[in-house]
């Protein structure tokens, strides 16, 4: 790919998806800076530091206070924002990393200690670990700082600088609270409002389905296997025949109208989970990297099927899932 992007900043580059983005960019010769609350380099669940870690510029900064790293913004060609939380109880992340299934169940049930580092110390009263703060406000504030940064003279002046936001497909309800997807959709809308006022920037909203990795997230593999099988079966069933997903969608349309946030009935979320294939974390990173190519001009929502197209997967008989911003599948 002939990309004009030479240097990017990854917010949350030491996380699960953020680290994969860093690796993908480095493999293409892109200079990478990561900003996180700790500033610590990425380590595997077993505490190892891969060789690529030494090539990343690891910086400490607060996404809710982007002034802490604003000096880095003028020199980057694009920003990838991967910070976010699936549950407001941040303890689930450690359970997923270590394969602790009972611990994950406790987090889903809201039982146990909240280990989210953004909900501690002097800022605890601000509910910094909430969906709205971590999934929405952090991204909006970074985007505002990015579009207001002075553009480096070495950047390509005629190419819009991408702000890539890691959103999600609506597949987790009702297991995960609706606040998760609602905060993601609201972040997309607010970011789009910002970039629409700045033509030299473009917003890209990556919506992966279940993101898995056999070694880094062992609990995701069996679930991904089942969901992939379900998606494959649904693709093979003739459209004239009813399927579990079509029945759920029909029931969802009659039971709960879509809310202002864009979230529809939880039944539609379940139907999405049955029909949208899971995606490997490295494939998510590859798709994100593809959207950074300014010559491609990709902007707006990029759903999981579109992501698969961007990385060269065949999508025969799959429904194209690029939808207007703010709408759910």
C-alpha cells in the first residue's frame, strides 16, 4: 500500500488492540508513539516484552486531559484511539488476560473489586471509569486536541489527517449493559461533528465484532469458534428461509424501537452476534492500518465485513455493513 502516513499516535498502545496496531504499523515502516495512563511499554500476559516494543515511543499521558501530550500531536499524521472499556468494572480485563472464567463471571455480575486505574485517587469522584467518560469523553477530548493542533510542515498538506476511533459492532447486549454500545455510538457522533467542521481531518469508526486471540485472550477462542460457525451457517441459508437471526430481528422490531443513542432492541444485538463473524486482533489492526492510507480516503463507519474486505478477505454472500453514522445494524 502506498500510504502517505509516516507517523501515528496510538492512544492506549499498550492494550490488547492498541498493541496490535503498534505492531502492524511498525511492520510497514511507520513511526509509532503510544500514549497511556501508565506510559509503560506493552507486555504479554506472562510479563514478556516482544522485540518490537523497543521500537515504539512510549509516553505517559491522560486522554481526558490531552494537554499532557498535546506537544506530540503536531508531528503525527494520524491518531488511533483504542482506549475503552467493555465493563465499568475494570477487573474483567485481568480475568480475560489470564483465562480466569470465574473472575470474568464475577465482573459480568458486578461482583468483586474494581481495578480500573482511572477510577482511583483524587479523580474518583468524577467516575472516570464510567462508559461515558472512558468510551466517549476520552476520545472526544483527544479528537478536539488533534484538530486544534498545528500541522507539522513535514505532513502531507493536501491529505486529511485521520482520527481513527475504535468503536464496536452491537453484539454484546444483553450480557453487557447497553451503556457500552450507547457510549460508543455517542462518541462516533460527537467526533463526526468535530471533523465535519475541520475539512483537513477525517473520522473513521472501526466496529469490530468479537475480537479474539488464542494465547493473549484464551477465553475468547471457544466463543469465537461458535460465533464463526453460526455466521457461516447463516450465510449458507437461503434468504427465503427463516433463521434464528431473522426471527430475532422481527421480534426486536415489534418489541423495542431504536433509542436516540442508536441502540435498538437487545434481540437485534443477539441477531448481530449470530451473523457477524468474529475477527482476530491482528486482522483488526490490519484493517485499521488500511484506513490510515490517506489516498484511499476512507471515512465514516467501517463494520466487520468491510474490515474483512480491506484486508483482502473474500466476502461472497456477506451483507455489506457500511451504514450511515449513528445507525445500528
